[in-house]
């Protein structure tokens, strides 16, 4: 067999990269919905490599075969693009990463890249850990990061336990994230990044993102934003100057609930005080090909495909669920058994004006239905039941249409009590910092008609007036009917 030589494959890779770059530039000219539907998968690629398949195929393969030793050598030296091993990269992963990079950068003249991970928690770890390495010149020098206290319970645990307790990296907590002075007073020469979740889960905390981004860059550090609840349909932090966006793709993006996934999307040439030129130039690609190659937290091809399919309808779905959530929030705001409703869309919310500055339905001005910019505030809300923890549990247990689960962003409405579920491990003090009392119920409104969700809420809340709501179901156990039958035998 005659060897083609490494230069042959490098030249072919250069032509391929040029073609793909041209295809992406063409996609950037399209509207948000078109990008969500097509992503980076083209008709040409379908015809040349995928038997003409209209929908992106699922590549359920662990590794790639090479034509000869020259191609393998060039690929494993990262001199040409490669799917060498699905722990690192795979075509199905690439399709998901490509569409998320385009959607997060939509409307801005910036270059973006993405790495998809096995979960939202893996995405957070991927986004923050490269900045938390010891100083090469002074390994004993203490380092810290500044992040809002109002974050998802899993994020709180990762920061408080995995980073602070186990690795002795100080998490400086911002209690009132809307106060820019509080952010600034926590920053010093040892701070590695700023981190915020907006809107926060479940408390609906919000801050002036542009001001916090400018503050981070003033001190030469990156701004990392968890934008899971908003999604790029309502908020695109990279377009405002943020360096890195985290998405728990498992949630609103993969609304069917079939897949677990996360993603880190970064702009090119991030701001950082860590001396690592490769990381600075292309953070997501650096994370994919180096730390995540070695640690192995990347996504599986099947979960990538499941998420990709749900993303196609993102904008219209977020619009519908946002409108329904507003209807539900207004109903609850006027209910006699409700102490408080936390939803940024309500004019009564203290952060409503600030949220209205940032949360806009993408491309509404090009939509025949609207023809102008419109605010939308997402599907996540919470409400506090009068009567304390016992009353909240009674209402929660009376739901018959709203599903009791720790999930969010589903096509079906789902509720939980964060104090006993998603935020239970952070303890009473941590929940107090995050403003998560025991009587708070988090509700994520799905795609049902809002009248039916309101009806279920109305019946559940009526238990506080002495009414009984009976949930009837066949005999079952925690393991399901089949396991109950087995035990009886």
C-alpha cells in the first residue's frame, strides 16, 4: 500500500475546514428558527456522507477507523479534524455542539464554539475547573471565585463542597446579585472568575448582566453565566460580552425529558488572568481536546441526538410556555392562599424592570404574530403557600395534573418543593442565603393549556380550605407494579 503522507491529509483537512467555515457563515445569515432546525448539518454532507438522510444520523460508534497510519498520526496529533474516540468527539456530538454555538452567538458578530457534556453539572465543572488550577509561579497562593449565592442546588453543592471544602478554593458568595457594589467588593487579585445564574432556579434572582460583565473585564477575569432557564431564545450572554455560557441541556433545550446533557459555549479570545494561550483563544475546544479528553465527562451520541431534535422548536415552545406561565402567575398572585409569587414577568416583582431590559423573545420583530420586540420571562416560577411547610406539602400532594418531580423545562408541567429536594443538601443556612423557604413550591409550566394547569392548582389549593382532593391510582410500589407483583409471589 502506498502511503499518501501526512501532508496529504492535512491539505484535505484544510479544504474541509474551509468548506465547513463557509457553510457556518451562510447559516449565520439565517433566522433563529432556521438555525435551530438545520444547525450545521447541510444537504451536501447528507448526500456525500449520510446516504441522503434529511435528519442528522445517530453515530452510535465508539471510535473511527483510519485509512492508513499517516491519517491516524495526523489525527491523534490534532493536526486534522478527527472522531478518534467518542469520549472526545463524535459526529452526533458535533451536530449538537454546532447548533448551540450558533444559537448562543445569534445576532452578534462573534465566533463561538461549544463542548457538549454528559450533564449540566458536568458542564459547570468543565466551565470553571480550568480556571481553578494553582498559580504556576506560586502554587501555595490562595485563589477564589465570586459567584451568586442564588444558584441551583447542585451548583451550590459543587461550589461549597467539591471546590471550597475539598479543594480549599474560596467561594465568595454574592447575596444580593442585583447590587453591583457587592460583586466588586469581593474581587481581588486572586479572583479567577465571576459566575451567575439568571434567572436563578428557583428564586428568580436577576442582575444587570452587562454591568457585571464589564466589572469582570475591568479586573481581567471571565464572566461565566448559567443561562439554562432563559435559553438562547430569550437571552444570549455571549452577545452582551460574557465569556462563557453554561447550559443544562437536559432542561428546556431537551424538553421531552428523554436525554441528559449539558453544554459549555464560549466566545473566542476570552478574558482571563490565567496564563494559558490555548484556553484563552478557544476555551470550548481547549476543554474538549485536553481536560475533558482526560477526565471523560462528555456527552453520549444518543443523548446528543435526543437533545438536537428537541432544540428545533425552541423559540416557539419557549414563547408558548412563557405566555402560559404569565397567565398562571397572575392567577396565583391574586389567590387568597398564596403568600408570594416569584416570577419576573409580574410587574409586582422587584426585579421586573431589570429583567425586562434583558429577556426578549428572539426574532419577535420578524414574527408575523408580533412584528415588534416582545418580552418573555420563561417557564420557571415559584410561589409561597400561606401556612408554612405543612401547608405547602398538603397543596403539593394534591396535584393531579402537575407532576411531582425535581425536573424542570419539560413539555409537561412539573413542580417540586426545593427545600426537601433540589436544595435540601445545602442546609438551612444555605437555603436562607438563597431565599428558599420551606413553603416555596417551584413550578415549571409545560405546554398544556394554562386553564388546565390553573384548574389543578385551584383544586390543590382548596385543601387549605378544608376540601379533600383524592389521588386515585392502582396499587404500586417505589419499584413499580411489576416489582410489587414479584414481592407478592
